[in-house]
């Protein structure tokens, strides 16, 4: 899992998992360059491939006005409100 993935997990779950976590190896002297150097090359290749595969299907969404685009993560209360507003459901 990438460094960004761990930040995402902390943001969504509020928990800092130490299992297979590159950030668990960091201390006050660790640099971003050291953290990113620890990410396996296949991770970067996988991300590049995912971005390439998403280019055409998501092109219409990127054309939407900024206020209509959501670039996660979205806090759970905000997500619930968005779904409620979109689906017309009561909380």
C-alpha cells in the first residue's frame, strides 16, 4: 500500500494501522524522499496504468464545473448528506 493510501485510511477510519504501514517506520528525521523511495516500483506502475485506463471513461466527469466534482476522500457525514440530497432519502 502506498504512503498516500495510509493517509487515506487514517482520514477515513481515524486509525493509524501499523500493519504493513510504511509510515510506521518513519520518525522525526524521515524525509518524503525516503518514504517515497520505499514504495515498490510496481505500485507506481499500477497507479499509472489505472490513471491511463480511467482517462476516457472519466473524461465527462472532469468537464463538470468544479463544484460538481468530488475528489475524495469525503467525510462520512458529508457523504451521507450528498447521498440524501441526491436520492431524496431521510437521514
